[in-house]
C-alpha cells in the first residue's frame, strides 16, 4: 500500500486536487505533515514545547544584586506559527471530540505552509455543508480506517478549520459571541464557499448585532458587497442599512443639512454651540478632502449655505439698526450687543465653510454690497462691533492665499465698503479676540491690495499711510504692500503703451 501511495504522489494526482480536492485513502497523506490530532484515547496528544526550569538565586547572589536597578521585563513573545497551529488544532480537536471517534481525517493547508489535521465525522460535515455532502457522496473507506480528505492552498486555512468547528455547534450564532469582526468575516467567506447555510446566517446575524469601528465598517461593506447569494440578499441588505442611504431619503438630504446647520446657529448654550460648530466644520472639511474618493457622495448644496448666509446677514442688519437707535430705558443694551457678536460669529463660521468648499466668491460680492450694514456698523462703539470686521479680515486672508477668486472690481468694492471699519476695529480685535494672528491679517490684506490696478493701490495705500502714522500699532501694518507699490510706481515703471502682441527680440553682436 505504501508503494501505491508513493506512486500516486509522484504522478501528481494528489497535487492536482487542490483547494477542495479529496483523497480517499489514509495512506496518501504527505509524510512531511505533522501527525493528526486524533480523537482516540489511545492516540497521544501533540508534544508540548518544553521550557527550562527557572534558576534559583543563592542568598549571596541576592545580596550582591541589592541596590542594582531592576531592568524592565522584556515584552512577551508572540506565539510562533507552529504554536498557533498547535493551539488551533487542539481547540478544534476538542470540539470535534465531543461527537466521539471520527471516521474522516481532514487536512487543511494554505500556500504559506500552514497546515492543520483533525479527525472529523462525515455525517456531521455532510449534514451541515452542501459542499461536503456532494463531495463525500459515493466516497467509501475501509472498515475501521478513516477517509482522508485534504483541502489544499486555502486563502485562510485557519478560518476554514474554525468553520468546520462551527458545524459542530448547536447554536453557531452564540458560538461567535466575543469574536472580532475580521474573524467572523473570514468565517463568512468560508461558510459561503462550503455552502454552510447555518454558518452564513450566524455570521450575518452577528454582523447585524454588534457595533463596528470605522475600519471594520469598510471591511464589512466590502465583503458583503461581493457576496452574490440569492437566499441571503435580504439579510445583507438589512445589515447594510446601517451605512447606506435609500434613494427615497436622499432627496431630503439638503433639508437635513439645513436643519442641522440652522440648529447650530440658533443654539442657546454657548459651549454646546461652540462644540457643535467645531464638529460640523471638521466633518464638512473631511467631505471636501474625500470628494475624489466618493463619486456618489451627497454634499450640502451651495444654495443651502447661501440661504443661511442671507438669513444671518438680515438678522445682523436688524440687530445693528436696533443697537444704533437704542435709547435709555429700552432694555438691556449688553444683551443686545451680545446678540450682535453671536450673529457675527455665525457669519464667520459660514464663511469658513464656504472657503473650505471653494464657493466663497459669491459671498465676497454679497459682503461688498452691504453698504447699509456698514453704515449702521459705524454708529456702534468698537467694543461691540469688532467681530463684524473679522469677517472682512477673514475674506482678505482667503483672497490673499488664492482660496477665493474674484474680479478686481469686486475686491475694490469690498475694500471701499469695509476697509476703514477694519482699521478702526483693529485695536479691539487684537485686544479681545481669543484667536488673533496679526501677521496673517496683515499679509492677507497686503496681498489683496497688490492685486488691484496701480491707481487703486495708490489710493488705498496713501490713505493707510496717514492712518498708520496717526494710530501706529492700532492700525494693521501693511508696509510690505507699501514697499511693493513704491517700487512699482517709482523704480520699475511699466507703461501700458507697449505692444505686447509680438515677442520682443534682442539682437546682440557680441559672441560668447
């Protein structure tokens, strides 16, 4: 019999039965494989690794080491591949052994050399797995000798063996309690391959019941999306409802966005409002960063954001007019000014979202057109209105960085409407703002001014020159822009009469 086995091995018939191949003779198991974990009492268990006995220290050694700092214990060693294999083999053998002596020797191996051999029961595997029922039908064995079955080159040999152990459970779903998502996904793939219906449903029930981390969510969605099994389409659809949006509800997404943002803008609790503003802004920034990765991503619309902007500006205008006409005995002036500051903060938050989404160009024109608001602004003390001037600074910074692209006419209108107010409020911005970057504002303002035609540069910078000489540090220091304008005006004069339609060629008689 040994000679027959050797001839079959050399012929390549065994190696051809890969992945889900079967060998009907126990003598055909490769001699290099480890001995199977037999369930018979007479068969010895695999030898356990031996460890040297601990060394005891003498009294002299203990005294000599006194005062020597103790070194930290080395980190525990990770179990080796052989230890994992032996541990898995013992675990599965114990589960299968509850059914009594087996009649089938099952070997499962992967391409990386991992191999586990257990003694199983044909009736159990055939009853729980349609794949094994088909393959074992008509395969006989000699009385008293188990049938040898080999599953070769598995993608996940460990999951394959675990799935076999799961077939012996009366309640597979309960057996999965406490397992991690990666392991259950591996079991699900194997259960699908071997047509283990109870295992498939147990894995799906488990995935539906437990929470997922964001990393696990990606794996679950990817794995379930690849399963094409008609009888489990409904359970899979139920699981994916956790992360998917039905087309019927996508139409209302914009109204959901509007409700969330409007709720934040109207929040009464200061801390909750501040925390939610930071959270929503971060989530919307993530949407922008991942826009190239999610082609079907539903974003908040431009119209929704600008509807909120108009609402805030109308409210701000109303509050400023009330504050400007506030008289004695009309109520709490401080409360009204607090509302002005809050509404200005709301506008700053929306502008930040528009800038991050690269759709703030329309707001620059909208803000430049707020001449009535600017008029009421000038009638309010600086200590109550400086938050409004931060909106102008915010726009100039973004324009100077190239994050907002607007025409020169829009920029001229913006500065004519709001630049003087920014000069007047600058000292209060420095004094009262929790987060204030003086250089950032000055650089943004300088860059914005230098994008204008020379006539407007001169008009604005000469007016700033007078303001800076009278206010000093209470006025933004944009002398960098002044220097550039000076050089353009007096040293590097460029006349617009030159014909730029033809290339200018310089001919020289000198040869190098």
